[in-house]
């Protein structure tokens, strides 16, 4: 028997953010360590809006142009979520209605 993973929209939603533009928010409580979703989209050849860069097996950065709800993630330091490859996990318990954020990296300025 295969257990089907819930659709991303059952866990999160996009709405206006006090941080910037649209943000990603928890539809329900998300437990620490729980996988929130996977950043889906085609491979990106250059930087741009909604591009997430991760380091591939060869140590070179590989980009993906976000096409699902995870593209609305905003920056916070520390964020309450973090990526392992293109999979997003909760760093701590995230309350229903709370904005989900991650640290964009050292080159991103804090505001």
C-alpha cells in the first residue's frame, strides 16, 4: 500500500506579507522536522525572480525556477524553515497562520 503525500496547498497558502509582497503561510500546525514541500520547477540557467540555487553533487550550484507555492517564501534570519536540496523542512514548530521563512544566505542583507 502506498501512502499519498498531501498536496502542498493543504499545508500552506500564499497571502500578503508584512515582510515583502506575498508570503507563504502555514494552513495548519507544522511540526519541527516535518517536510513542508519540494521546490518544483524547471532548471534555471541564470538568476532571476523565484530561482532557488542549491549545490549539486559536483559542488556546482544548480538553479530551479519556482512554479509552486514555495516560490513565495520570504527571507528571515533565522528562518523557521530550511532547505535540504529542494526539500523544505520546518526548523521548529510553525503555528497555523504563521509566515514560513528561510535564510536566503550571507549575501542577503538583513532589514
